[in-house]
């Protein structure tokens, strides 16, 4: 299930990139590729812009949903208690300053 959600998120991301690239930053977008304003009246500029905008929002929401779904279906390698115990062991394995050797003082020369 985890791999399915990751795959769907990647697929949605690629489609989102394609939809965003199909849009024009100045509002012409996909409709201007069909010959300018004359052809845009035939295919409908407003409908093309609305479709691309809805697809953009849809893919963005899908990516967020798949991200949350992967969080809930992530395979667990250990419980939280095990992870906390390992952290305490690693923290306790530090250097004990009371048991360390004192630095050697240089020998005095006569």
C-alpha cells in the first residue's frame, strides 16, 4: 500500500508539472497555441483556462492526500519505546568525566 501511494504521488507530481507548463503566465495559455485570438473563439479561452486551473488544484490536493496517506501506511521498523530506549543508551554511552584520566603534568627540569 505504501508503494502504491508513493507511485501515485510521483505520477500526480509529473502531471502537475505538465499542466503548469501548459499554462501561460500572461493568461493566454493553451488557447494561444492554436493560432491566437481567432482560434481561441472556437475552442473557448475561458473553458481552457478553467480546466487547467481545476486540474492544477486537483493534482496539488491529490499530492497532499497521498503524502498524508503515506504517513499512515509507512512500515514501522520499531515502536516508539524501542527508539527512545536506543536514544537513552546512546546518550548514556557518553564519556564520564569523573572516570577520565587527568592530563599528565610536564616534568619539571632542574
